């Protein structure tokens, strides 16, 4: 079976270094909020061209804490996309703010500025831009749109580690960016982990306080925070794996380039190419097909695992049925959810596996 992710195929050199780093932490006797976290935070901040990175427990908390640290909460509306992981929207709800859903651009499946414009109200405080599938686009337009409308720009970078446009990295365009290091992400821990990146030192300090019960100095709690710390073992593992992120990202791009060039089937449409190669890190390689479910079954029978990102748009999820949305509806998101299919695109795929995926997709005859 060709898998969507194949951690057992991680290079021995990396796994060996990861094991040694775990041993180092265990024997150090320091397990929470220690030197491994500080080390990872400073390398991740540098990587993200932000002044600071603050490690937290997961990507969803990173979004919630990013909003809270900027005083976005009750009474504020945050516009985002219904074509994302549920966590993006749940984090807005958890912050106390109200999510409002705008539609996507059908070529990229990314948030549409026109639709966001229709969602603006007096209460709109921020945009949560999701770099879906690892693709960042039109950042100049988003930055000026937010400036013109006096809105805060937040980035959900959970799928976009290392994506860059005009030399700027995901998470550095807006006030802050939220990262997830869930195992399947382009940089993944061995468990849950996340981070907020920002160049606003005041906000970073606020996240540090909020992730640790709202504690400023020991036993003093000026804020009702949460427990969302990133532990030393995961931080040490992330520092080791970070050394491989460039190589792995290049490999994802190599696979995507072959798919782009060689997938050719009347029942299959490709997504729009990025403005520039650096702008896409192919966390997911997504194709579209009007006979998506048949294609998925056929691929599975041929030994190829696929997934759907995402089969149910957020506004059809029970807790989100009454959320505000584009008055013209969210039709493009609905259509996308019916046709999208994610093919295996992980960095350990062999050339044989890449060829097999391409040949099998090309041989699909619609039934
Ligand atoms: C994975 C993901 C999240 C949530 O990250 P967790 O670490 O699982 O909490 C948020 N947004 C997007 C777009 C994601 O892909």
C-alpha cells in the first residue's frame, strides 16, 4: 500500500538522532519549560523570520492564544474559510470571538477577498488566513486589504511550514502566525505540539503567560490562561527534525512537479499552480474529480491510500450551522468538498511509488 504518510520510512540518521535527543532530555531531569524549548523556539523564530516563537501544546491552542494575546475575543468577528481543518474555526470559538465564514477561490481553494469583503461588518476585527494545503498566495493583497479595512491579519500556518513569497515566510506577513507540529504536518513531533510566531514582543510575552495558567511570575495569575506548554522531549525532537525540513520540502516539491507534469486524465483536474515555486510546500497534493468517490475507491483497490481535505465544509458541522457567512453563500467551498482528493505526497516516496500513483490515476476510466 502506498500510504499518505510513512513515518516508518524516516531516514535512519534522523530517527537515530531523535532517539538520542529523547535520551538526553530524560537523563537531564528537566521536562517542562526548559532549555530544549528555548532552543527550539529560537531556531523556529529565525526560520520564520519572526522575532519570537512561543511553543505551545498544539496548533489549535496556537490559534486560540494568538487571538487572545491580541485581545481578540468576545464581541469580535473573525473572518475565515469553511474549507479548513475544524481546529481553525474551533480555536476562534474557544477564544470567545465569533467566526464568520467567507467562500474560497475555486482555483486555489484559498479564501476569496471578494467574499471576505461581503462578510465585513462593524464587528469585524481580524482575518484568519489559512494557507491551505501548504500554499500561500496574494499576500500583498491581503496585507493591503487588512490595512485598508483596519483589520488584524492572522495566519494559520499549520500546513505551510517554510512556504514563502517574495522572500517572506508564512507567519511573518500578519501580526502573528500559528503553527502545528502534529505528526503528519511538514514538521511533525512525536505527539502534539504547536507554536505562535510573531515579531510583536508584547504579544509573545502574553502567549507565554497564557500558555502557563496565565501566570506572570510564580504563583501570580493576572490572567485566566490555560495549560498549553510544549514539553522538553517534543521540543528536542522538533530541533532534530527541523534539520531535515528543507530536504523533505524539496522532495515534496519534486513529487508535486512530477504529478503536475504527468497526471493527465479527462476525469481529473489539477489545482492552480502557485505564483512562485517557493509559495507552495505541498503539505497535501490535491486533485479534483467529478467522480471523486469512484476514483478514491479505484485507487484504494490498486493499493493507493488517499484522503479528502475536507469532505464536510465547516458550516455543515453541527456546532457551526448558525455561523454568519457570505450572504451569497459558500457554494465554491461546497463544490470543492465534493470533488477534492489528496494523493500521497510524503517525502519518503520512492520513484516507483510516484510512477505508480501517476500511472494509476491516468488509467482511471471514470467507473
Ligand atoms: C492541523 C491543523 C490545525 C490544528 O493543529 P493541531 O496541532 O492538530 O491542533 C489547524 N489548522 C490547520 C489548517 C491544520 O491543518
